[in-house]
C-alpha cells in the first residue's frame, strides 16, 4: 500500500531503494573514537521514516507526493527532499532497459541528487568546525587526522595546517558528482554497482574489493571498492577527490575560485580530472559533455528542503 507523504520536520533523510536500482592518551582515545564512529557532523540522529517501494510506479508516486518532479522544478521550486537508499536493486538493470531513456535518466538523477546534497551538507558542517574551533580542539584534530593533514600522534594544528585542511574539506558541485556517477556506474547498472554500491569506480588495494573479470598485471591485489550504501559511495568519492594526490589540481582550482569569489562549476573542475581515468582528457571531455547534454549545471542550484528523512525499503527481504 502506498502512503501519501508530506514534508514535516527539518530532519536528515535516510532512504533505501533496491528493487529499482533497485593530545594525552585520553585525548587520543577520544580522537580515535570520533574518527572510527564518525561522530563528527553526524546528521542521522533522528530515526527516519521507512517506506516499502516495490515498483517504479510506486517510486514515481512517491516523487509526486513530495512535489519532486521536473514540472515542479521548472516552476521554480529548487528544494530537494532528503532521501537516501541502501542499495541498487538487481531489477534496475532490466527495468532501465524497458523504459524511455529520458525516464531512466530522470530516475537516476532524482535518486542520486539528494545523496550528493547530504554528503555536501556533512562536509559543510566539518568546515564549520575547522573555521571556528581552537587549534587543539578534539574534533578539529580528528578532522586533521581523517583528512590526512595530521598524524595520529599529533595533538593540535598550526594555522597553516588549518588552511590546508580547509582546502581539502570542501564541497563539490552536484553537476560534477552526478555526471561521474552516471558515467562510472552505467546509470546504476554496472556489476560493481549492483554487487557493492560502487558508483564511481574507486579502486581498493587492501584485498577487500570486487575483482574485475580482467585484472591488470603488476598492480597486485586490487579490486573495486565496495560500500554499504550508495550514500557511503558518494561520501567515499568526495573523500577521494578531497585527499588523493592525483586531484590536487581540483582542490587548488576550487580554493582559488573561492578566494576570488567565483562560482565553482562542475565543468571547470572536470578539467582537472585527467588522472581519474586512463582516458585522460578524453574522459574530461566525456564528463563535460555529460553535464552539457543533461543540463546538470541546473543541479548546482538546488538545495535540501526541511522535509522528514525517508528510508525506502526495496530489498526483497525487506518488502
């Protein structure tokens, strides 16, 4: 049975959709707990409302009940419901082949956009800590360690390290994130997306990844990183771009644009991602074309609304 919903409290959203995509020692212990438990900037304190979604029709009805439609957007409503989902369901591969391409893209972007905004929201909270906390603040030190500016034995930051941290802890334009998610996951249909919520093709060299059918020689024990949820995949992607040496150009351009009070666009930042793929600048152009063709730059104007968190249950065992 479908439940008619209306937004109410200003709470974060958890969503599940699978049938469709279906320091002293004491201080050091506190810091390690903050990092391991991800207490910093945790937005999921309230229990979300869970809903069963068993078909594409039900999902579309849900979007309509939340006024989350292209028509509403074109009327000027740029608020986005706080939605997340826990997995991409196996049936999405077949469903996506049976519906018009336009609808497939709409469903993919409508489900992914809230995840990007939620992940960015968490980063903005972390930035607030970095900008306002004292240099020996426990949460600030934990962030310094998390983002690889400090070692685990450090007990405080310097002002220069605070600035370095601010360069790393920053948001990315939804247009860029959405374009890469669509490209890397094949609109949510790739084997790695279905098996491990791997939306961005990130590598895992710790032996825990999903092995590709054709492995590259000389790279050791590696695979595609798996994630508990699609939201975790988005957060992992943001963390990767915000910390890996290969993407220093992106962080520098973003910081320079901020300093100059210029808009940080997905198309501009895409130009720094020549090391994201072996295709180099051909990959850069493919991402820019994805942004242009699908008008993803419009996603850079949207924001999260004050609706209640929703958790869509779509796995067969949950329905």
